[in-house]
C-alpha cells in the first residue's frame, strides 16, 4: 500500500514537472507576449516576467517592442526635373500595440519594408534634384508621413526616416562640377572687378591730394625706393625728376620750331634772289615793295 502511494506520488510529481515545464514562459523586459487560445486572441497581453499558459491549448507569440533600424534598399527613379537618381534610406520604427502587430498583419517588418520602398520611389518622382540634395529635412518628413499612415493600423509607429545617399550619373556629376566651377569663376571676377574699382577710386583721391602738394609725390618716390632697396635683389633704381623730363621735352619742341622757321626763311630768300634777276630795271622802291609783298608773314614761335 505504501509502495503504491509512493509510486503515485512520484508519478504525480513527474506529471506536474512536465506540465510546468510545458506551460512556463519567460517574457523579457523589451518583449510582450500575445496569447492565442484555440486560435482566438485573449484580452490580456502578457507583460515581462514569468507567465503560464495552457499547454496544447494556448500559443504565445513574443513581440519585440524595441526600436528597429531597417535599411531601405536603393531605389532608382526619375525626378520631377527628369534626372535619373538612385536613393537609399533608413527607417526607425517600433511596435506600440503587440496584439495588432500579430493579428492585423502577417509580417509587420516585411510590410514596413515594402511601404518604405514604394514611398521612397513616390518621393523621388515628386521632388526635384535640388530638393534631394539640399532640402532633405522636408523630404524626410514627407516620407515619414507616407510610411506612418498605413503602419498605424498594424500597431507600428514610425519613429524617424532618413535619406542616406543620393547617387547621380557620372554625366550629371561632371555637369554640376562645371556649373560650380563657372559660378566660382564668376564670383572671382566680380570680386576682382570690385577691388579694381575701389582701388581706382582710392588712387584718384591720392593723385588729387598729391597734385595739391608736389612734395608729396617726391616723398612717395622716396618711399618706393626704400621699399625696393629693402629686398635682396640686383635691381638698381635711379629716381629721375619728372619736371626735368618736361623741361627737356619743351626745349626740344622749341628747337625744332626754330629750325623749321629758319629753313622757311632761307627758302623765301632764295626765291627773292631768283626773282630779282628779271626785274633789274625796276625801281628800287618797287623792287623793295615786291620783295615785301612776296615775303610771308613770320610765324610765331611756340
């Protein structure tokens, strides 16, 4: 009798151990347990910790509640301004309702991935190339709204969407490089022209100031000589007064004018001597008058 009771107790304990091992479940802190009893969803979602289910009747599925980082494969499309680009992105999302993530969608990860790809292609077709390159914040917000709208019904919340990279064709890269280079050249020319304009205005003011004080020009000449002599070179600078050059120029012009006047006078004298031969019978007064009439007016020397 005792042996039978011992045997029954051991069998009962063994059955209890087997039952507990089959029914015991451990849910981690970042997970939630969704229990389906005979294929029907139970009301309570099991929280983190130790929990029990009915073996053979209940099935529990654990859902990760952490933020998931999902890369979106690169999508190739044509922008609104007819430029072929290749864009990839990354999506950050998390499950906010474990029951909906299990019941309302077969695989919420795959569903979010497909919606992200289609939304990315749609954003590419609606946007210009400049927006993809410079205005990504606005595109990220639009892409987040497009993905989050259907995902809310699956118990999934889109936390953030970021466009990672925009790949352009090589021809477009070269065209953009030429455009940027031309823009930089234009800016450089404008800056140089502005600098020359300002320098010319300052030089004009300096020339006006030096013209009032002739000694200032001489001082500036001496400063230039000092600046040239400070450098180690073989250049020899000899200051030469500008007034002396002007005096020599005026003297040369006066000498040339005198020579021309003398040559014209000699020519007229020869003409008078030649004309005096045929007119030998003429009175001296008339001959003198004739000579005076033929003599041209003397030109004023400069």
